[in-house]
C-alpha cells in the first residue's frame, strides 16, 4: 500500500510480466472479495499480500524508492497534516508501511503509533522516542475510545473489503477524541482503475477491492458519525481546504467529460481524494 503511483511503477515492466502480475493479483484479490470476516481477521490480508510478493518477483514493492523521493512524499504528507499537528497530541497512521511518516511525526507529537498488517522491516525504529509499532489483522483497531487526536492513512481505503472499510471508519470515529480528525487519501473511481487491472478492465479487479468517489465516501463518513468533512486539494504545491459538495460538482463534470477530460491536469488535482473528517 505504498505512496508511489501504481500506474507509474507498472509501466516499468513489459506487457507479459504485467499480465502475469495481474492474473496472480486478481486471483488473490478474489479470495479477499469472497472471504468471510473471520477469515480476514484471522490474517488473510497479510497472507495474500505475502503470497503476491513471493510469486511476483519483480513486484514494485521489491524496489525501494530513492531516499529523495521518499523524503518528498513524507514532506507532502506533513504539509497536509500541518493544521492538526499538536505537540501534546497522539497520532495514529494506519497502513504505515515503512513508517517513514510516523517516525517524522514522532518529533512533532507526544505519542505516535504506526499500524500495519506486516512487520516493520526497520526494527530499530521501534526504539525511537514516543514511537510505537502495532501489528494489525487489517480490520481491528486495538485502541481505547477517545484516545487519539489525529489519524492518517494514504492509499488504504481502496485495499479494504467494503464491509471492513465501513467498520474501520466507525472504529476510527470511536478512537478519536472529540474534535479529532481522520485525514486520508485514496484514488477516485472516476479516473480509475488505479491498480494493475486498469490496463484491462473498466473497474478495479486487483487489490483495489473498491475505489470510491467523494460522494460515496461522504455518505460512509456521515454514517460512521463524522460531522464535518473538508476536501484537501493541492494545486501547484498550494494546499486548499474546500467543501466536499464542490468536489462532487467536479466529479459530475468528470462523469460527463469522460476519461480524457477527467485525466487532464486540473481535473487530476480536483479528483484526487483527500478528506479531513472531524469528530464532533
């Protein structure tokens, strides 16, 4: 669940290897799509990802991003979170991956928790002051009610079974303190698919178990109990906080204009979903 564009990384391989990857990923993704909750909480998320990385030897996950690229990604995430960073607060990153962002946040907030379905490769990072790593089954959030100030995820929602996505939003709302926020980024279904299946399918059939629109996410967040939703839009490096209904208008324009229009530079800025959801 990395931050590098999957479309970019897939293009680095030839068509035969891409098709090989896609067939395996679709097989494993179908196991997740048709699984029960008990199977998923029993470790199925970790199992299928581990199997994918084992069977696809040239998967982009095996190639590390350059230090400068990763630093840039972390910097952009920090800039997005800046309005809600508080020195005495508690931060949780869901789907932390290499925990580079969480480790950077450890110097900015009192307590930082990185949660992921896979063990942290850099075990020495666990010793960083104020930093804690938690291994997850991909569904449950093992934290007390009203114990977290700021929750963040990047490219996570689309990897969850739709039933788990709704449950996770409800759990995030539960663990946030009043006034706390969940900030997350996820690709927009209208200019997708954004997983490897985009080369062959009109809808995601790989490990993006479901891609969403602003409208769909707004409904899910309201159902989970969130009271205030703000879209975070980045244009030429500048960050704007806009009403979600405005983004739904952009989605309406994209649905009429088609794929070419939705993939124009300005529409890409508007369609890339980033939301800050506040608990009352």
